[in-house]
C-alpha cells in the first residue's frame, strides 16, 4: 500500500489555515516547541522517562488539536516493554523490503498501543565510515539501498501512525555531532547524502527531523538551504520538520525562518527567545502561521489512520511480532566464509546429531541488543546465542565458556567436535554518544526556570506512566534504564583479546565458527582464514539467538548480504576524525571509494554466501515508457532451497563515474528451481546532479547495467540507450 501523497495546497492545508486563523498568538507559539517544561522534563528523562512516555508537542485542548506524541526507534518502540527487532543495519542486510514493511507495520501497531502517533525511527544517514557510533541505526552505505529500506519501513509504520525520517542531513559522525561543520559540494550532497531522504519524502513520510551538526556553515536546525531550499522548494515536502533533541536549533528566529517547524522536545530556546524576536521584528508572524499550519495539516492528513481504535498493550512483544523479529534475525545473518573441513563445509550443522559443542565468548550469553542511546528498546526478555543454540541442537552437549581465560577456552574447544566463538562489540564500544560533550557553551542555551503551572500539568500527565518498570535484564544493568556512553568506535578491529581468542580456539579445533557482533564493518583480515567459518551477525534483537541458530543448523539458508564494504585495511577507507570541528564529505565512500582507488574489498558490498548456489543468465534491459527494467534468469544450482539477492549496478558510459546500485530483488528458489526476475531501475537511481540548473537529471546516452551478486562481481553486463527527452 502506498501512503497518500503529502498535502500542499490540498484540503488539509485549507482546513489547517482556518484552524490557525482561529488561534491566539500564545496558542500558536505553544505549537512551535515541545509541550513539556525543560527542567522537569530533563529530570523525568533521568528517571527513565524516556521509556515511560512519548514526547508530546503542539496539543491545544481548546481547539481539540491533538498535536503529536513521539516515540523513538529504530529497533522497535522505546516506550514500555516492546518488541526489540534487530537493529536497522541488520535489517539492511536482509535486502528484504517486504519484511521491512512488515516490521514497520508491527512497530506502528505497538506505537499506537503505547499512546504515541509519531515514530522517530526512520534513520537513514549514509554510513560514510564504519567507525560512526550510530552506524547500527541506519541501513548501510548505499543511498539507493538505504532509500528502499527506509521507504519500506515508512510505508509499514504509516499504516498506523506518522513516521519521522532523520537526521537531515550529513549526520554520520557521532562524538562531534554538536560541533562539526560538514562541508559538502552540491553534487556529493545530492547524489550521495540526500537521495534516500528524497525517496522517503516521495513515499509520503509525515515528518523530517533535522540533524545536530552543521552543513556548509549553518546548523541543520537553522539551515534554510536544507529545510526550505531542498526539502520544500525542490522536493515538495508537505509535512513538518522537527528539531533533534535539546540542541537541535541554535537560534530561535533563524530556525523559524529556515523552515524548522517544531523545536523538540521541551520549551527551551524558542520559548525563551521567540516572543521578543517577534516583538522586535527579528521574526515574522507569517512564518509562525506557516509552521503551525504544517503541523495541523499533517496531523489532519493522518486523521483517518489515527482515529481507528488503538490496539491494547497486549500487542507489545506479542508472539506474532516476536516471530517477525526472529525472521529478521535469521535473514540478516551474513555468511562470510564457510570452508570445507574434511571435505565438507562446517555449516550448516546437522541439528539432530549428539554434537559436543564449545560455546565461547562473553557475548554468547550476553543480552546485547545494541546501543544505549535513544534507540534502546526495553525487550521484556531476550533469547541469547546460547539459548538459541541450545534450542536448535537438542541432542548436543553444550559447554559454555566466557573466553576470559584463553588457554582454558582453547582446552574446552579441543575437547569438543565444534566450537562457536561469539565476539565483537557492545553498547560500550559504539552507539549514540551520551558522554560529556566537548562544547561547554551549549549549556548557555539552557532556559531559565520552568513555569510552575506547566510543571504541575506535566507531572499530572505522566503520573501513571511513571509506574512502567524495566524488564529484569535492564534492571540488572549498572545504570538501570540509563543511557550508555557509546560514541564512535575507536578501532575497526576486534579487541586484542577477541583476536587472541579466535586464534587460540581455531588452532585447538579445526571446526571453529566465528560469529561477529557489530553494527557495521569489522576489519578481520589479520585473523581471517584462521577459522573455516565466519558469520557477520549483529545486535539481532530479542529473538536473535534463535535467528542465528536457525541459520547455523540450516533451517534457514543464509540470505543476508553485506549492506557495506568490509575493507582489508582501515587505510582503504575515507578519513574519519571523531573529534573534528570541520570536515569535508566527498562523493567517494564505500564501494565507490574502493572502486576508484582500485582497491578490492576483503568482502564487497552486497556479498554473502549461501548453503546453496545461484547462477544468473539471460539478462536483458528494456526501456519502456521512460522506465528501465532488467530481466534476468536466476537458477538455484545447488542442493538446498535458498534465496538470492540479485543486484543491478548502473554506470553512464563515457564518464568516470563508478557503477552504483540502481535496483535489486530478493528471490526465493527451491533447489534446482529457475525463475525469471524483473528488476525495476528507477530513473532517480540513474540521475545526476546538474549544478547549472540545481536539479537531478537523467542524461541521455548509453548506460551499462551490471547484473551481479555483489559490488565486486563482474556479473552479466547489458546496455541500454536512454533517449534525450522530447524538446
Ligand atoms: C537523537 C535522535 C532521537 C532524539 C530523541 C537525539 O539525541 O539524536 O535520533 O530521535 O534524541 O530521543
């Protein structure tokens, strides 16, 4: 189902205008920021309020305006105890847009059940570098792929509530997020960092959240070029824009003029400064009206959806949603290596044999759902890797060792037929940065004391929500329910101890499987080849252990494909500087960067092994009615059922532009089965930025379309000629 198009000069806009005309000045200003008082709001946040109530804004009871109630994501609903899905990067690895839409649908239902109507979890910043602390919250390094996944989530969520896409724009350095200015040229901005936002705006997303960082010299929340020039004037976005939390705008009148509609989440900078600015002529009431109209019109556009009865809280982490989480966890597993030992690949493991299995590494038994920032979901319970393997191999004798003592772990591995080492990262290694921020002057933005009447009504509103309690695994944390410091990764390698553990266990047991837990690429070249089987797994959600075990024992074919390139060396990547105050973003990152450098990836974008094999044949490309599509025959040539992800990489001939992903399809095939697959290549995926007209254009000419299994695969090449548009 496609969401209805956004309003422009439509009936919602007209209705909103008449509502706004009946508002008092004070009511209008009330709609321009969050409804909660700043200091009381912060205190509540510190009491895990974040997990207890949505953030509310723009509610005006006198006029029956509901405003909106925001809850974060992306790995589920963060209020109350809810389904925790695998993180977005894991879901990116599924390349399964239908699954992502179903996840969105489930999230939307849960969001309504907790009393929210705006989901803040469509996070689609491009993974520019794997050290980015919040890498796990997006889907990967390629704008086409990220756009399709984010659009699918948006479609699903908007069956039930409004969705918010974030963080607009160029937000992919975490520690520096409050200080860094990103310089980006027009071509790179529009071809690399923005296409996925545009795709999601075209999908009808209700709300856009601006980013903390600055772009080309202007903070994103105050940035007219981005919020009005690009978003409204060029793309025709008709919803409303909210700021990121607390330091998301720096200058009240400037943000209003720029097109930022609502400052979130509290009464802060605008409440302090806007009345005087309006009085003194530094801000314009016409801009106030326009922003309020956008909020009211967008909410009206969703009236039909939001007037349906909300499900009750029994939908939270219900069996149906948990099984979706398991499906996603299994489909996200990327098999990087699966070498034969004694003539047979190590995986899959025969589930009904009485194996002796050594399960090694602290992460095998850990609850490790992902970062400890705004995306932290309180899953009521979690299936760890150990739980999942135990359930999947009922005849096996499983011995668990935390790997702390490497010699002891190696001895255990030597005594077993199979060893599974689970290593990688946790919320302490990567995630949203909630530590001390370097720019102390930010506290200068804090407002004066709260209005006591407002505090009283806020306290009354959250009184029952205060009773929500964390699940046992959260209550056992060192900071129960609190945020983890997170931040950008300090290295792309595994910890030294993990590397030594892998080496020792692999030496002790030739049938060693390594499962890597991370939010993005890990450089593994230094130990790759020690163990015959390596899996890229993830913060894989509350059913993650079962999902992984489904793949290990062959119940599910490994169909995950890398949503990023894994370099052989960190030096093969573009620069990253976690402490930067100024930084330049160029067009080359990920597999384009590697292609331009002539450096092969250790594991290319789009790569992943299967337990079966697939071949591609008979590809043709057709241009019909301005649309391009590729038809290809896919055959499952191996001995098991599985799914292939067929990818199309496009390049305009006669240019030095690297080939870019322009279409993909996931196709399930029984062993021996052959199917014809049609892959649409949308015009937007072939478009380039024309800096003369400041528009995206598809140039006439010949295009090479490579149908392949990953970015480094020569695949099958077909060509199409695109005619010049009629004069
Ligand atoms: C994050 C956003 C999040 C917001 C609300 C911010 O710190 O950057 O992604 O939506 O908090 O929790």
